[in-house]
């Protein structure tokens, strides 16, 4: 079995460290300790904590499964399955720590432009994925046309991230599912 590289150990463990501590609270020492590697080895693979955070955000975004939005069937049901899967993703990795992207977005001012841009890219990708499904639902008369598909997708994502933030405070994801259901019902014409 191939040995995991130091770089991969840093990336794998940094996601958890950043989720738990945020960008500002996480130190390079925290990351290297979590990865079980010497602190000096960090700089063999990354120029800065920002560069590592960017890689983690982009990897997290790429790992987001949008396939539930595709296919046949009612658009609202596809959106419900997709959002439920995202709630479960957060629950599975620790609801008390929220969504990695949301956590790093809240550190935007301190994290720097490269991290903010990576967070924007991740959020834009999720919004684009939902926009297509919402547009299908609008075309079939299932979803309101009072707002553009892109505006509704951004609304859903913002609501999701806000619900994840609230769930962090309660360390309970139950309200997230309820809030997603309310939002999806509000999309009906």
C-alpha cells in the first residue's frame, strides 16, 4: 500500500483544523501537529497558511457531490435531496464545526484575498449547480419565476450557510433540515 505523502497528510489534517479553529485560530503548528509531521516540513509544500487554506477550500468544493441535482423528476425533490445530502455531510464531519467554506468565509477579512477568492469560487460553483435545477423547475411551473434562478440559488445557499452557522451554536443539525424544507416550500409559485 503506498505511503501517504507529507503534503497529503498536511492537507488531510488541515481541513479538520481549519473547520475547528477557523483560519485565524489555526496555526501552522496546529496543522503540523495534527498531521504528525515536523513544523519545518510545512514550508517544503506550502508557502503560507493562505496557500494551504486555498487548496483545502478548492478540494472541499470539488468533493461536493452535485449529482443529486441532475436527472429526472421534480426539481424541488432534487433540490431537497441535494440539500439533505449537504446537511448530512456537515453532520457527519461535526455539526458543531459547521461548513468549512462558511467557517473560512467568516474569517475573510483575516484570511486574505486568495482565501476569499477560493471561498467565492466554491460558493459560485454550488450556486451554479442549483441554478440549473431551479431553472428547470421554473420552466416546468414548479418553482416561482418571481426571481431569477440564480437569485433563488444564491438565496438557498445563503440560507444553508446561515443554518449551518446556527447549527454550530446548538451543535444540532435538526433545524437545518427544517429550514431547508421551509425555503423549498417558499420557492413554489
